[in-house]
């Protein structure tokens, strides 16, 4: 962690980032709070509460104190998270409210089941990074005196967000994931065949909305990202099956699956307000850089025992995916050791022991720290783009978005 105050912004300094913490077995009563904090965080990722079974050698009388600390820590963290989000969103608060209303108006369905599934999918869309990036980019690039991107920016924000929502529904079907953001995924609740249809329905409604708007430049600009997302998914599955992941392949996959759409979000905001091609390209570079950093941090959090992602931890290992924290370890070992680790990975779907073994290897051989340094490089690139703009509240908000991406734990 750099010496800069947590949450502070500097276009020329280093930026804080979350690189994971190492776990330890509790040797005695003095570690009860740490033990409960770590294991409660892991339990939260599984959608359950604090640990119910404390080791026999720990005094049960301290459990109440440990749980009290957990609750207080969560309250403090939630207030901090709200504060960070407020720093980013306050400059486009009105536009974000209009965007939410726009979504509610445009994305409805006939039929009780489809309507229920659609409402469920849209009610927990997550962090809203993509629409917020559209709206902030539009505000940053708008002509002097114009404080809002207007309806075109709302349309662009909707197009990118609904592509993202549909892609997550389809991802959960492909990965057979039962949890999404701390609750049952659409496929777990209504079966995969229905989840595929509701994902397709969202894409269809999205395309219909875009084409009927007549804003063909925005539709063309945004919708090319759908094919890129599909390419990324196929490439990821192929590399996982063959166990042939390289650094170049990994970066290509996360560009196609994550960074491309966030890059399009940033450039679409600029396009929506009539910015020059040069400004659009600049914002595309910004969005792609934070998108790469965002996904690397996501992959780090999958190995972070105290993360609050709302998903089971070590999902990537159980799905035989080699992401950057493990990849940095594989790059540093000999061929025989590499084959041994990949053999362990192949057994992770069936063996919790192999999952824990690789988790331990990544933690103790610096995999998360090395991945975090790569993430930091992308955040530095994003901040360098912002230095091309004159100081403004919108530039500051995007700088705070960079900080958030790097230090988030959910």
C-alpha cells in the first residue's frame, strides 16, 4: 500500500490498491477476533453468516466480542464504501437518477414469469461502473456550459449496461454458478434454459430500443462489443480446457470480456456529446485501462479470503481458470513444477484439498502482489489520460473511480 492517504487522489502519485491479505490458523484466544473476521468473510461469500463452529481450544466467551467486532467493521466499511461511491457519482447524480428511471420505463415484460425474472435480474445490477463511466465521460467532454449528456448519454448508458447484464446471466449459465452478488443467480432460481431466454430477451429489448431511437452512431459504436464479449468467452474456455494460458492470452481474454465494454462506455459518453474523434479515442484508452485493472482486481479478490464479492471464493480454481495471480506463479517455476500445479488445478472441481493447496501457493509465492502491480500499471495509464484534460469536478470523479477500482474488496 502506498503512503498516500486511503481514498486520496493525485494525478501524478501512486494510487492505493487492494492486493489481498494472508490467512493464518488461530493458535489461541488472542487471535479469536482475527479468526472470526477471516472465516466470517469467507462465509459471507457463501451466503451464510458468521462461523458457527469455533475450534475447541478457543474460549467461547470471546465469540460474542469477535462477532461484535465483525458487525462494527462491516458498518464502518459500508459507510466508507458509500462515501467513495458518493465522491464518484455526486457530479452526475441527476443523470444517474434519470438513467434508473429510463431503465424502469423501457425494460418491462408481458407475462408473470418473464416479468418476475426480468425484475430480478435488473434489481441487483451491481456497481454501475459502465453507465457511470458513460455519464462522467459525457459530462467531461460536453461543450462549455453544458452539464449533462442529455438523452443520448442516457441511451448510451443503457445500451452498455444491458449488454453487461445479459452477459452476466449467460456467464452464470456457462459456469453453472449458483450465486451472483450474494444471492441466487437467475439460472439457479429459474433453471438454465429460462436464464438463457431472459438474457436473450434483455439483448433483444436493448437492440430494439437502440434502433427505434434513430441514434445509429451510438448503436453501431456500442453493439460491436457484443461480438468481442463472445470471442473472449470462447477463448477463455479453450485455454482452460487445453491448460495453455499465457500472459498474452490472459490479457487478451480480459480485454475482450471486460475492458472492451468499459472502454466503449467511456468513448460512447464522449460520442454522445459530439466530442472529436481524438477525444473519443482518448476516453476509449481511459476506459480500457480501468477495465483491465478492474478485471485483474476481480481475479485477485477471488483469492482474497476477506473479500466481500457476494460469490463463493476460489471460483476460478474450481472452474479450472488460470488468472493472473496463479499465472504469475506458473511463470516463475520450472516445467516439472508447472505440470504439477496444473495437475492440481485439473482436480479443483472435485477436490477442496487441491483448491486450498493452490490458494496457499498463490498467497505464499506472491501471486496476488505481483498481479496487483500489473493492475497498478493500468490504473497509472488511466490517470495519465485524465491529465490531458483541464481540471474539473468530472475529471476528479473519474480519478476517484480509478482509486475505487484499485482498492475495492467487493
